[in-house]
């Protein structure tokens, strides 16, 4: 399996070749976001999807079932450790700051592993506030997974498009007052697997969600 150094080098190249989109707000689309063994190792983790049913449009509806690349899971699963160490590295922090203009000074890494099943949806929302950076990497290889990406909105009600949700594709944006996005109601032929990567403010209260709860990123 790719180690942290190799994963960081791969992801740095991913950032360099990311496609910039300016409408309806600035975001970046990713192809082959992660090394193949990392991208396939995450959905192969021995973690069963929670049978949550309707989310009522919010992930926090079922907070107790959510899975993070926590200290415990980093120690348990090499793929979690490799990716977390890569995304914690000064190399990647510097690269992200240079490409996106985000200031990640003092931020903490949070990686969530999502396994969404029938009934999952998210209402239009923004990630402003405690999240300084958001990246989604889609990890389902179902034939129709390209239509499972995140919906992009121009305001809270105007649908503007959908990020490609095929295997190892991704979406990056810097949360702001205009970065409305959602996952509209739809049917899934399988489990919609993805990771959500955030760098969050030092005051983040749910420390158990953080990959390195005692160590801020530097770059």
C-alpha cells in the first residue's frame, strides 16, 4: 500500500491538475484524486454501512453512527494512517494554500468516511463557520455512480449542476456564504461511499473526530 509520503506526492499532483470552475462559485474538480490502492482500500474497510434510513436532510441526524479517521482508526487501519499522515503533511498544506488561497494556520484535520444508502439526502447548505476547507472524494464503482456526486447550487434554491461522482473523482471548495451544495433525493443501486476531508478551526469541540486532535497542521 502507498505510504504517507507516496500518497502526499500523488495528492500534490492531483491538486496541480485539478480543474478550476468559477460558476456558480469557485470550486475544483478532481480526477484520480488518490492513489488507486488508497482509493480502493478505503471502501474495502471492514466497516458495515449504518442502516439509518431518512437523514432528514442532515448528516448530523445520525451523529452516533458516523465514522472518522480518528486516532483509533488510524492505529487500526493502515489506509487511514497513510491518508491522514499525507493530508497532515506540510507539503500538502502548503500546496493547498497556494492553489486555493485558503489560510489553514492552526487548523486541524478531520476525515469522515461515509457510506450512504437508500433514503440518504442532504438539503442545500453551506459549510461556513468552523470548516475552513472541504473536499469530497467519491469511492463507489457502481456503473451509475457518476450521477451520485454533490449537487452545486447558486443560492439556497437554484440548482446549478452536479459534480461527477464516479470512482476516485472529487470536489474541493473553500466554504463561504455562497457555497451552497446538497445531495438531492435519488435512488442508489449500491452504497454511496465517499470521504469528506475538512480542515477545521482550533475550537472544534468534537475532538474524537479529528485525525490528530493534539496537533495542528503547518505549512
